[in-house]
C-alpha cells in the first residue's frame, strides 16, 4: 500500500497550456520507472486538502475525497511501485469555493452548465481542449523530475469532470478530417482509454455524450482509445431523469455504431443492476458518499491496462 510518505507529490501552480491559458496541476506517483499516466478531472467540491477541509459545508468530505486522498486511493488500488503517474488538473474557476468550472476546456452557459453548441468557441480553433491538455501535460512533465511524456495515457473524468470528457470525445469526432493534427500531439497519440465516472452537472442535456454526429464519426478511426462508462444510482436515480436518459442514450449510440466500450453500474461498492429505462425510479437512500465511492470500486486496472479485452 502506498503511504503519503512514499508517494511522490508535486504541486504545480499555473502550468502553461495553449495560448495564455493556465491550470494548476497536482502530480502523484508511486514508482521510479513510469509506465503509464492517468489524467484525472475531479468533480465539484474536490480540491487540495487545505482548501477543501476549510469549506464550512463540505469540509467533512476532504479526509476521503480531497486531491491527495483520491491520489493515495487510486495509487493504492493499482499497487505500490507500479510506475503510475497521476496528474490531477484543477478547474480554473470556482463558484462558492465548491463548484468547479473547467473553462479552459469547456464553455459553460450563464446557469453553469456545459455548452457544446459552439464547440469551436472554446478556443476559436479545432481540438481546443485537446491542444490545451496536451500543452498542459507536456509543460508539467518538464517541471517534474523523473516524469515522462513517453508513456500511454488514460484520461478519467469524475462527476463534473466528465464535462471535459464529453468535450474531448466530441472534438475527436467533429474534427475527424483533421485527425492528422491530433495524432501529432503527445497525449492523443498515446491515448489508451477514456473513462467516465458517474457523470453529472446541473444542466439537463449532455450529462453523458449524446451528440450523435461526432460519435458516429468515431467509427472511421482505424483505432480508438478504449471507452469505459461507470455510474451509480446517485446520478441515475436521483430524481433527475435526464441523467438516466443521457446515460442510456450514450450506451445505445455506442452500440449502434459498434464502438467498443465497457460499462457497469455500482452501489455501495458492488455491482448494482441498473433498472430498464421504463423501470427507473428515484432512490431516496442514496447519499453523496455513494457517488464518491465509485472511485473505490470502478475497475481501475481494466481502465489503465493496454491489453483490455473485456469490451463489447
């Protein structure tokens, strides 16, 4: 098990991305010889421990779900000395010190929900989110002794962080005709998987990727990163039927276009049988802990393995 003492930790302030954009990045690793990198976009409430624990309403969540605690959890789960590099990207804007906005990757509307209608407006260019992510990690690697860019990359979004995942997969499809450019970037050329963990935000559309046009174009790629989709009843049975709707639409679209993916649902740390679309009902006993606990039970080894074969 990795301890705080033997887990390498580096806080990187204002890492340069594309153009003049910057994000703070938190780096963690559990081995001297990197073999894979995980890029993680966390959800609302989550921050470094010193900030998260000071919140008057949600500070009690910091002990288990701060950046540092989640990093230790994930590195423990993959095993010590396995050469995993974990890069947690902090959102560039916050509301009430609790609600995250990844403005450098995604455009948000006045209500705070991600807006994918003008996807080029994020940066006035194609692959804006991918360009920013690639520049961020490339520059971050140069600031961390022993870090490597020349390893496979697994990108994971949790909760609000999945708004970035949606942007990334939409860009891959929409700009398929310019794929030679994205293939020249460091991270996309080494991308092994994309993972959605209990995706959600305060909007009523695109809770999960549902935009058919870009998803359909993904089938033309000669090779694709593996796609992993995991959810809990915290999102699917919360009285917000649009999340359950978009979850099923995403899976249906992937099946329709024969895109390889793996999906599962969890509750209280174990597999949970998701009800059929016509049988969904609100569950009143699902706490926010059930939401965070997906970080403890999703099959991380499957998501970061270059040889995953358990795909549909």
